[in-house]
C-alpha cells in the first residue's frame, strides 16, 4: 500500500506540475495575443498614416505639375514679348528721324 500511495502522490505531484506548466503556457499565449493585438493596432495606424502621406504626395505632385505649366507659359510669353520687342526696335530704327530733312 505504501508503494501505491507513493505512486499516487507522485502522480498527483506530476499532475500539479503539468497544470502549473499549462497555466504558465496559457498566460504566455494570452500575453502574446495582447502583444499581437497591439501590433495590429500599430500596423493599422501606420497604414492610415501611409495613406495620408500618399494623398499629400499626390496633392504636391498635382501642384508641382500646375506650377510647371505656369512656368512654361511664362517662359513662352517672355520669349514672345522679347521677340516682338526686338521686331519693334528694328522697325523703329528704320524710321526716318524728323529734323533730318
């Protein structure tokens, strides 16, 4: 009977150790689950920030394109006015001066 009691006690101790190990593993899983949820939240926040940055970049590109068109238009106007100014000066130089008669 003593051997049977000892075996029972050893089995009970082994069961208690297994239950404690299971409880610790369960706590680790719960902590990992909370950590994963926090990481998911952080990832969602990063995705939202990325979307905001992409939208801002898109707006800046559109603004840059518009400004580039304005610059090109101004450069074209400047060339046109310089050419016309040169033509007018050439015509003016070709006119007779009053008083040279």
